[in-house]
C-alpha cells in the first residue's frame, strides 16, 4: 500500500482516522480551556502548564498497570468506552465551583487511562492495515494530529474568549462523544488479539517480555529519549522569543508535516532501515545554532529543518512492529506512545531547569547535544540485521518469526 487513495479505501481506516482526529481536537480545545481556567483561578503559570501537559507525565503509570488490556479488549468497544469516559471527565471539569485539586485528580486520572487508548488505537491500526500499510497510515494520523493541533489551539483560543473556559470544556466533551459515536458506528466488531484477563501482573510480564529483547530495547530507547530531549528544546520557544514563539511552533509543525509525508509516502523500503539514525541526528543538530542567537529567519529555518527528523519515529515504529509478535502489537505500540509522552514531559522539565540556571538558548543547545550523544550511543544497536541470502527462501520464511519476534539479538 503506497498511495493515500488505497489507504482511505481500506475498510475501517476512515472511521478510525475520523475518531482519532475527533479525539485530538477534543484534547486540544479542552486542554487550552483548562489551562486558562486554572491560570485564572490560581495565577500560577506552573499549574496552568501542568493542567495542559501534566497527563503526559502520568502515562507511565498507565503503561505499568493497564497496557495488558490493549490486546485483550475488543477494539471497538474499548475505543468507544474510552472516548465516552474522556467526554464525561472533561464535562466534569466544567462543573462550577470544582476545586483545583479535584480538577487535577480528574486530569491525572485521565492521563493514566490514555496510555491504554494509545495501545488500543495503534494496535487496531496495525490490524486494519497490512504490514506495508502501517507506516503510511500512521504518517497520515501524525499529519492529522499536527494540523488539528494548530487549528485547535487557534479555535480554542477564540472559543475560550467567546464561550468562556467552562463553555469550551463542554464543547471539548461533545467532541469526545462525537469520536465515540464514529468509533461505535464505523468500526466493525473484532475479537481481542490476545486471550486471558488483563491485569497489572500481566502488564508487567508483557513489559518484561518486550524489554527482554535487545533489538527492541534499542528501538524503544531511540523512540523515547532523543524525541523527548528535543521536545525540551521546543518547550523553551516562549522564553527564547516571546514575540515570535508562535512562528517557531508553526515552522516546527511544517517540518513535521514534510517529514511525515516523505517518510510515509515516498521513502522506499530499502532505505527505511537505514534512515532512522540519520533522522534522529537531524532532529537535534540544527538546535546547536541557538546559542549564537541567529536572526529570526535562520532560527525558523533551523526549527523547520530539525523537525523533519521527527519522522524517524515512523521508521522506528515499523522496526518495532517487525520485532513484535502480533498478539503483543497493541501493548508494544502503547508502550511506545506512553514512554514517548512521558519522556517529552521529562525533557520539558529538564530543559526548564537548565534554562533557569543558564539561558533558554544555552539550554536548547545542551538538550540538543545530549540528544545527539544518545543517538550516537544507540546507533550500533539500530543497525539493520544482516540479510543471509544463501538460504532457500522457504527456510528463511520459516525461521524469521522466531528470530524477529522473540530472541533475535538477545
């Protein structure tokens, strides 16, 4: 599958795409409204930021406790139920007189549950599309996410002004329910990919099983750490250039869009295994210019060039899928999503701490240099496996599941 027409003609992809887009729109609009509401109530920039981005830090709890359910629940019912839960939780945050402590309890609780949502969604995507189609499908979801976030923040700002933060939260809740309706009516009933009861113990066993393979460990670290450190750079746009932070964010969104389009649609199969490390290096290197305080056009160009490197995530996810048994695909992709979001929160915290002691420009360079060092240290473990062409084709096919799914390179 190599064209967008083929992708959207695939049964169930369009409703999954629309349900995911609706959830991103709901998260974006309600997150901005909640941040505004908390800031108005407390006057605290820290609490406002935590209201918007704190859920990413609690995803690690969900990854440690809930992910075994990602492959053990019927996908349609799980996605529908989770969207309804998020809608009710968002509506509850709009209740007049609700204390800030209660707001944060709801926010952080939804953050824990959202780890399960990522596993179910991307596991279903891997099931709906064939192995060749996953990369293109995920790139389209990424592009939709970036576009909806840009539009959602703009629309959310207008709605917050016109309808008040509480009114905007109710609009966000309605968007969640729209996503739930699309999932319920548009997706077909499917059996769970794995058998057995989900539990915390099973989540830990599966996490250990995924982590026990050395090739998968390298892929997970490459997906989580360089990405999180560069998000730390992006978290400093406002203190670095208060009047032009919006332009830098927009250039970053443009770079991600270009990277996802190229990686998902145009990069041939023979290059995909080779480009993960170079793209991770590209993600960090341009940020090294910021201590020189470049002119705004050069800074914007550096951001746009760097964020093309986020497309490394698509290629590394494809590698992860090839190394993972089908019955663990949702759990594996959920672990990737939760770990990535957690590391982004960690990266933003580290970058802010460094900037407090130095300057935003210096902190951006420190985070970028650290990201480069991490990528170079992981590079040997991310080399494509040697292909043995002397074996008969049939023998290679029979041997490959054992090698790639469980014990290759332990």
